[in-house]
C-alpha cells in the first residue's frame, strides 16, 4: 500500500535526528523564557485564511464541515495563525507573552526537496507592546539555536517589508495593494527561479519587464549598514532606520552571522516590519532553514490591534538535511548494553537483571526467544558491552561483563557490576 502523495514515514534513524533538533529547540526556548504550547491542529478555514481569504483553499488541507453554519475546517499550515488566535482570545494573558511550539504542520503545496505535505516545524512568538529589541531577541534566539545544534556556515539575512514595498511604489508609480503583493511575490521567488523565468512570468501578467528588472536589481543589494549607505540614498527607503537599530542591537548581543539583504521579503502576507531568513551557505539549494519577522497586522485581524507580534519558524526536516550534509553526529547517542544468557534456565535471571538495569536508566537489549548464545552475540552489534548470565558464574554470585570492541571479559558481583557500569557511563 502506498502513502498519499507528499506524505512519508519517519523511520527510526530519521526520527531520532528530528527528536535531537526538537529537544535542542526546547532547551533554547526555555533559556529564553518561552512557554511551550500546541495550538489546535484543526482550525476553521476562515481562521487559516484570515489574511489570504479564499486563496487559503489552494494551500491547505480542508474539508466541508457537516455543520455548515460554522463553516469549513482545515489542518494548520503553520503555528503562527493558531497561536495568534489563541493569544488574541486571552484578555488576561501576561504581556509580553512569549510562546513556543513544535510539531507537525500540513501544506497542500507541490512536494519538493525536504518539504513534504506534512513536515515538522519549530516556532517562537512574542506578543505585546513590542519594540525593535523584541525583533532583535527573536533573531538572537535563532542564531543561538543553530549554534546549539552545531550547524556550521549559518547566515541570517535581514530586511524590512516596507523597504521593498516603498521601492516598488516608487518604481511602479502606484501604491495599489495587488500590484505591491504581486511584485513582493516576484522578489520572494528570486532564490528559487532564474531572473528570466520571473520576468517572463510577470510579463504575461502585464507587468513591465524594465520596471521589474529595477526591482530585481534592488533586491540583490547585500551588505552591512555602512556598505549599503555608501551605495544607496537610504533616506528615501521606508524601514531603513529600523533595520539599523536591529542590526546594532544584534552586534551588542554578539550575533555576528548577520547581513542585510534587500531580497528578503517573506512570502506570507501578514508580515509588516523586520523580516529575516536563515541559510546554510554551503547548502543554499535546500532553501531557507528558518524565517520570520514582525507581523503586527495579524493580531489586529483577530480583534487585537493593541498587540504587536514578532516570531520565527524553522523547518526541522530541512535542518536535519543540512546537519547530515555537514556529517553531524546529532549529539551523543546513549550507550546500549545487551544482557545475554547461556541457556533457557538462565533466562529469568537475565530478565530480572535487565529490568533492574532499566530501572537505573540503562539502555538494555535482551533476547526473549531462547536463542543460542552465539546468535545472541551476533544480535548485539549495537552494544559495546554485553553482560553474560551463565550457570557456573551465577552459582558463585558473579556476572560476566564483556567488552565487545576489545573482546575482553571480567567477572563482577552484582553490586560491583553496577558500580562498573556507572563508571563506564560517566
């Protein structure tokens, strides 16, 4: 039986790597004071499309609600919408509210490398009366998280949504919302498509290739505040001063893997201020590993125009592939120990020992089918150490501890065996 298109099973090795990333995310979240929650996996379609409207149906898994009065329902495509809905409804929530979440999301998009229709994501959000230091803290969190999982060559590109918008208004000589949104989407496609493909696509939509080329040229601007101010008259660019404030704050926070990139606009419509994306510079073809920014307009759509909001989400499956690409060890796996027994008469004694060791937190494997000792040995390839339960030694109150790598053996009483294992695992 096949899976539906865009779905996949996570086998043990892959799942363990995903868990490694999740566990490190949770640890860094706690360090920064974020409170963990999980918003509902199922939302009303009108909630999922609160910004994009009917277009949401093209990108989410949805179905008709039997109770038509309430409206159709669908699966979450990110955590931001659900968390924003939740916070907007909590009038007594302590502000600023710092919330984290991690788990699976669904998108009815065309499957691509490291992006299935079901995928794992981590997310942090801050709500309240925010200033630019909150945006800087979210970016600092992102940098510290990637440092925690030891992913090398990470670069964080920062921009401002209004920066591109103001330049689009200038070049196209209009502030029409549809034109602005279309050209922002064109800019967002630059990392994924060639310049000619974008020009051809938007020429068919009726947009001037000459004007769009100017936008593309603008979006290729990359550097520090100092280098960009030497190239552009930044006084005419909306949002530039906010970028400078955030960039300077990140310098104080010792975040060095940052640069300004005018091509970062973020594809989702709810962004309204500082935006950023994270890349592995040695594996850019995989796309952004994380992205986020300011989205004050979203809480307002849920009736809370008194709340500012900023956050970031990361694609765990892409991050896993980036770690694999640099041959990461994904942390230190816990050492396994196999308990073996010479014959069926020794099985219960071996099972008792295995249970006692598991009570102490050791990772124990034991055969339950009375296989010959040689076969048990062959199955113990994941264990550096094995404990052999044999009649003669048990009569003397002793157990055999075998080092499978060095092919050496020693005998210990039970108390001494536990002391030796504690020493080995320390």
